[in-house]
């Protein structure tokens, strides 16, 4: 084999590697955009839940239950703050926070993941039954 044919083989491999790297980069960029959209959507939904809880607290206030209304408003404020943090954090910061929590509280993290998985499966199941 001559030196020129070895160079062509290597050059072709470099082009293929470059194409593969570009394809991986495109997939990562697409996944990041999709995850960012889901993060924003999740923050909006969480904010909506907080709004609904505030409405429930207002009803408690109207029914002359100020102490209960105060607790419910506090809970809604915490949920609203969580939505704001989710909206404001970058994906990398969010993943770092989740990883840190999982390391610090593995049992709580695993339990939360189980509950979230169960809730998601119930949601998907009910959505498919409504079709």
C-alpha cells in the first residue's frame, strides 16, 4: 500500500468522524431545545397549580377560615417559587441541583421518582382512555 492511499483512507475516516460528530451535536442540540421547552411548559403548569391553590385559599378565607387559608396560601407561594426557580434556572443548573439532591437524599429522591413515575403512568393511561 502506498503512502497516498493510506492518506486517503485516513482522510475519509476523518470526514466520517466529522460527520458523526456533527450528527451527535445536532441530536444534542435538538434534545436540549426539547428539554428546555418541556422545562418551560412544566414551570407554566406548576404556576397554574399554584394559582388554583391560591384560589382555594381565597375560598377558605371567604368561609371564615383564616388560619387554614394562611397555610394554603403559604403552600401555594412555595409552589409558585418552585415554578419561578424552574423557569429561571438553566438546564445545566437544574441537572446539577437534581444530582446534588440525589446524592444528599437518595431515599427521598428515589421515593419521589417512584411517585412521579406512578403519576406519569396514570396520566398517560387516563389520556389514552379518553381518546
